[in-house]
C-alpha cells in the first residue's frame, strides 16, 4: 500500500471515529434534554398541585371577570392540554378526547386535582418514553410546523401560563401562593 493510500485510510478511520463520537454525543444530549423536561414537569406537577390545594373548594368557581375561566376550569384546561399535546405529538397515539370525558362544572375540587395529577403523570410517561430518533419529527400546528422538541417546550409553557393565572386568582382572594418550585 502506498504512503498516499495509508494516509487516506488513516484519515477515513479518523473521520469515522469523529462521526461516531458526534453521534454518541448527540444521543447523550437528547437524553439530557428528555430527562430535563421530565424533571421540570415533575416539579411543575408538585407546584401546580400545591396551588390547586390552596384554593378552598367553595372558591373553585371563582372568576376574576366573566370572560375568564374559573379556577377549576383553569385546572381542567391544564390537564386536558397535557393529555392532548403529549398523546398527539409526543407519543403519536390517538388522542383520548378529554373534552368529552371531563366537564369541569360537574367536578369537585378533589376530582379536578385528581384529573390534573393524572394528566401530569400521563405527560411525564410520554416524555420519558419518547423515541429519541423521533425528536425532529414535525407536525402541522397553528399554520406552521413544530417538531417534538418544540412541543416539549409548548407543554411546559402552556401549563406555566395557566398556573400563573391560578396564582393571580389566589392573590385576588387574599391567599398567598406557595413558594415557587420549578427547575
């Protein structure tokens, strides 16, 4: 084998090695991303449940204005959205239409809390079981395309947005929200 051929062979071996290291590094980064989202969702669940527990059941139908959702409706909305986003876009399983199964006005405080708790559990399992190779898969959403990583972020953002509204509802009723626990 000529010196030129040996150099080419060594360069090819180096390139293959670098490619393998790069692929392994990407897989580790994806695992870290999933683990981070799972921990964040677990902490979000704990915080949301503390917020939900703090409001007395007699005030679960409280609305700051007529056009807003009630405290209870906000909790149910968080749960429905967690089920929808995690089933439709993370697991790609048929969406169990929570809108047909859950009518917020008929739920007690305990039922609402159980519902949102179950939704967080469902979403957490979906996140932990997502196939890493599917994270770049895109879906049409609101006139554009989002990949699964963007849906993981949407899951976090949406429930945080509505939980923040619940905190305002607590404050409007002179209840101090629990200390924030998040990341």
